[in-house]
C-alpha cells in the first residue's frame, strides 16, 4: 500500500485556530505603506529565511539603496515603477493572533485594487506622511473605508524623522484627520507617530518619540478585532443554486446572517412563497442536526416543491427582507466612463443579478476634495448617491439593518464598475408575504393521471406569428380531449386580453407576460392537466425562465415554419400593418426572434399536414412520459 | 384564507417579553439556541465552498486542475462537500509525464475512488517551449503549453486551480476569479476590482477564467484540514531518511527539504517554527528574480 490514509485524530492542529485578523494598510501614494509592512515583518520576525539578504543583494546589484518596501514589491513592473500597483497579502504573527496584512496601492490610478484589498479587511491602518500631511488620497481612502463598512481604523503618522519628531506637527495632522473621519462616522482607534524606515513607534517606543504615550503600531494592530459573523441578525440565505444530482432537490447557499434549523418555517423572497426546511444536507455525513449560523455554506431541502431560483433570499417568516424594484444607494464608481442618469447597468446584490437603470444622481463628489457636488454624473473614483430602478423585483435590506444583504455591486459590460451601500428600499406592490398560504389540492396526482391517462404537462409552442402555433394547439387540444385527456389551451393573445391586459410589448413586459403564462400553465400541469401554450415568446431567456418554472413538465415545440411562409399567411394581418409601419414592436419582420436550441420537437407546418404534425406531438408526449398508451403502462407509472 | 394562525403570531413574539437586565447575556430574537461557532478551518471551508458554487453557477464549462498535490486534493474534497459528494465537472490532470511514481499510483486509485471525471492531458515536448527561459522554468512551462492545448480541445471557460496567496509573492496579488487573455495570459496590470464576494465571471469569448477557491488558505491550513477531514495524501510529503517534500512537482525539478516530520502533526509543528519558504524545493522559483512571474504572466498557475 503506497498511500497514506490518516486515521481519525482529535487533537486541534497547532497554529490554525488562533484568532486571525485581516488589516488593510491604506493612504496616499509614497506615504510609506510598503515600508511600514516591510518593517513590521522584520520587527515581528516573520520574514522567510534569506529574503532580506536576497533583496539587499538585488538592491546592491541594481545600485539602489535598500528599501523596506522591496519586500513587497515582488513584481518586476512594480520595482521598475517604484509603486505598488496591486493588492498583496502578507501574514505575520503577534503574541496573541495571526495578522494578514493587506497592502493596497496608494496611487489614484489603482483605486480599484485598493478597494479589492480593503474590502477583505476587518480593520484598517491609514498612513499619513508627517511632512506632506493629509492629502487627497488620504481623504479618499478614509471615505472609501466608510463606504466599505470598515469601522475600525488606526492612524499612523509616518516619516516623523522628516519633521524632527515634532509633537506639534503630529497633533496638527492628528486633529485634521480625526475631524475628517469623525464626520464620516469613523472614530480612529489610535493615532501613532512613527518612522517606518528607522523603526520608531512600530514595535517599540523610542526616545525620539518620548512625548507619545499611546500604543505602538503592533499594539494598535493587536487591538483591532476580527469581524464577527452576523449571527444575531435575522436569517438571510441568498440562494446560489438548486442541485438535483440525485433524488434530493437541494437549495444551496451561504447563510449571510442569522441561523436556521430543520423544521424552520421560511419565506422565499422576493416572491413571498412559504415552506418548511425539511433537512439540512451535507457530505460525507447527512442530514445534519442542530442549528447552523452565519458564515456556513449549507444545502437545505424543503417540505414542498415550489419554484425557487438563484438570487432568491430565504428568511424566517415575520423577519423577511423587503422586495423592491427601487433602491437608493451610496456608491463609489471605478469605471472610466462616468455613471450618468439614464444609464443601463447590471446590479448584483447577494446572488441576484438584475438589469437596472439609473433614475437619479445626487451628491456626486470627489471624496478627495469633498466639494463641488454634482447631480448629473459620478466620475471615475468619485462617490455619490443614486436611485436605481430594477427590471425585476429583488430582495434587499437597508445597509443599517443588514450589511450583507444591504450592499450591491454594479457591473458594466461584464466587469465590476462600482459598488455601494443600500440606503433605502421602496416597498414593492406585493401583498405581505405571510398572508400567502398555498392550499394543496385534495386530489393526489395519480388519481388524476389514472382518469386522464396522462401526467400534467406544459406544452409550449413557440414560433413566428403565422407559423401555425394556434392551429396546432387547437388540433392537439381536440386530439387529447378525444382520448379522454384534460388539455387546456392558453393562447398568448387570449391572455393578453384579460390576465395580462396591463402589459405592453417592451422587453420587460414581454418577460412578465411569459412569466405569468408559465405560472398559470405550471399550476394547471401540477393539477394533472396538459396546458397547451401558444405564444410567439421570441426571447430565449424568457423561455428558459418558463422552463425553470415548469421544470420537468416542460415540453417545448418549435414551430419552425419559414419566415416568408408565415408572412404570406398573415392570419391576423399583422405583417401587413408592420410593413406599412402602423404596428410597432412586431416580432416577425425583424431579427428579434431567437429560435430554441434544445426544443423537444421542431415542426415546419409548411411541409406537413396539421394531422401529421399533431401525430408527431402526440408521439413525443408519449415518448417523454406524459401520455400513457396502455393501461399497463399506467400501472408501471404509479 | 389569509389569516395568521395563532402559532405563527406567537412565533413572531417569541423573546419579546424577556426583561432587559436578564442574566442571559445575549438575547436571540427568535429564542433559538445559538449555533456552534465556527473555527478557523470551518470559515475557510465555507468560503471555498461558496466560491466553488459561484463558479459552477456562473460558468458554462468548468474543469478542476488536479495536480495530485496536497492543495488540489483538499480542493477536490471541498468540491465534493460543495456538491454533496460528487464533483460535477471534470478533474483535469495536465501530465508532464515526469511526476513521481507515487503520484501516478495516487491518481489512478483516487480518480476511481472519488468517482472523478478524470481527464489526463499530455504536455508538448520541451522543444516546443520558449528557449529563452532558464532550464527549470522552461521545463515547467511545458505545463502551461499542455494547459493551452487542453483549453483548446475542450473549450473550458473556467479552470479551478489550487494556488494560495501565501505560497509566493505574485500569487498574493491574484483575484479569486481571475480573467485570462485569449492566449491564457494574466494581465496583472489590469485586474478588475473584486469585493464583497462578487466576482467578475464574464470572460470575453475565447478567453477563460481561473478560479482560485483556496487562495486564502495557508500551507498550515491545508495540513490541518487534511488531518481533520482524513484526506489521503501522497507519502512523499512525510519524512524519510531525514528529508521530505513540501511541495510536489516534476521529479527532475523538485527537491526534498531537510525534515524529520513523519506525520501531519509533526508537519504542523515544523511549519509553526520554520522560516524556509514552501517552494524552496522548486528549482524554477530561484533561477532568476522574475522567472516565476514571467511564467505566471504567460499563464502558468
């Protein structure tokens, strides 16, 4: 046997259960961040063997005096330019804990990297050059710490050797930055005078700063606390995915706040559907007992089958997030092109993504200057408040109530372009979720299928106007009814006359139209009927959503009649009107119909009789387990 | 009926009548017992599972790079946890053909035992690789080429890789979701922002993403977790005749380090005191200052 299969051991591993705190070092370019990090590593004995010597040798070879910052500037590009361009992380240990130091670039051009680094931190050290004092990037970083939700900030006034360790100069800077941060709601935990190059104030008090009585940098770092998981807040479980790898239907996600146990009554937002947690699944041991709290990645099963998808948020009844299409947020903007009123963006909040548009912009400002407020656009590296209108309802909390479900990022062209805190959410129009108590049918599904000799299904006919969807749908309805089944026709236009009378033909309204059709059809299918849907449904995304709603009962039929045949038929006169310009947003003469790639069946009605086409559909339904040809088959299916 | 039943009304009031100043230090809003708190390894595991599930949800064609080493074995374990037992995408071994025999034995056994969809891809001969690289880096660069071949062959849009920030300075700058150019290259100067566990998961057509689910782990974390979860390892990691491998690569460019650690516990004790870097036995890291960085910019892991 060549492999080692360790036997179970109970001892807690050494060195990995110590508290770990992540601290970002921010501040204006050249104020000495990397130097401080290099010095801290040296003072705490954390440098790898040979590293210091190697870098000294490199410096000598390049004819440069040794700098502590070389330790971090491991990338050649950085050595050449003498600035840190991206976040890096370095670990060291103090007496009581492990510290992960995140060195973030100070150059304005690399603010996105500073944010990337700082967002991972529990606390921050803001470094200021004693000679230069508070600069624009100092203020900007201070403001961003506030927007990133980092409340523990220690200030380090560096290069005290350049001002002859003047206590007066120190106080001047200390007062200015403290006032700035206090305005933002951030109280500095310490203000420490140091010389990172010489070591004063880093790990030791030296004679040159004898007038200073506060903590050293190492002591100040020791006082920063690891962020606590948000167990005391209400349950928020954003859904990452639904897995059906076996006969379990597992809803997977990470508990962002609160906790849950099997048996809990939950509400799925934003739809407001209710269910109970049946089990908490895991691997290799499953199911899990007990309570599971914030920070855990879990998988749960529910006591009933209902439509749930990635982006939904699971909460406890009575303590749900709001469902909304309208959000006000305070954001920072990192994209080259300023964010303007009317811009179309993509919002990510938790695991939900939604298209959105910017309705209003207020208080746009350069956080480095904090003057000249704008209301038209938010420029790169600036901050501001925006009102966002979302294409679909989402579940969200104000940041004050829940920091995890109260923050969002903005994506432009598939790349993160900004982010910020949710200041407020407008309540949706929906009824209060707890009022919804789905009542289950008194009949069991097999009772119905025994009578109809079929299972419930959603037969979805999609295709261009005039392709023959309605004709086929009616023929199929007659055929199924004749064999004792229970078909129900749901024609797109018929529903638009009633249930969907409030909807027009914008992309958004078309999506909602399809969603309603799919929900109604799925309800019928669950109750054993075969819902025959005839709808142009040009968008592949919309049809995919319908398939998700109807799940296993969905059968898509692409009525693939050639466009010119459809136009020549023109049963409703729509093509003629569209050609004449009197009918807008008509699918058929443009290129806006997206044919299905994976339909269960494809039928060209110009090449087949209605009766042959109906045979084909019937055969497909039999082959895919909807229709039972013989009663013996039925027995096998129960 | 839309009326509240009395049970749910009561549920909502639970805990509300507790007096302030009660001896209970923390009042939980719903009166349930607090869950057991998470230790350091629990936190690492939960974060990695979250990342793996995000990758699976947002990319179309994923593969997990299985180098057979301790890190990628932990990663496979985490993937099995994330997806409840079975890894739902292929495990890709880009094989230089020069690994240790113990590694191949391990691959053949656990590829089956873990029910992996194992894909083994060869690397091109050394002549096909940039001749200006120093010898060991050039040898390692074969793997980058092999990877490019595999990418072209299968059309993966996401590759899950087991690199860690603490291994090496350039890896410390990585994103969790790291976009790669059409040639597989890494543009360290133009990395997109990544924060709040929101990831850039839309590579341009033809390009791909590297996903790094254990970027935030350390070498000691890997061992502590391997021990806790009872994950099998290749015996080369344990001391034999006063030496052991801390990191496993190709036979000809990987050397053992002096060590007496013959169990995971002893490895953890050793790591607690050491200042020798993990990749000390990897020749390619030490040839020139920038050899490793050049490899990574070209698409090495």
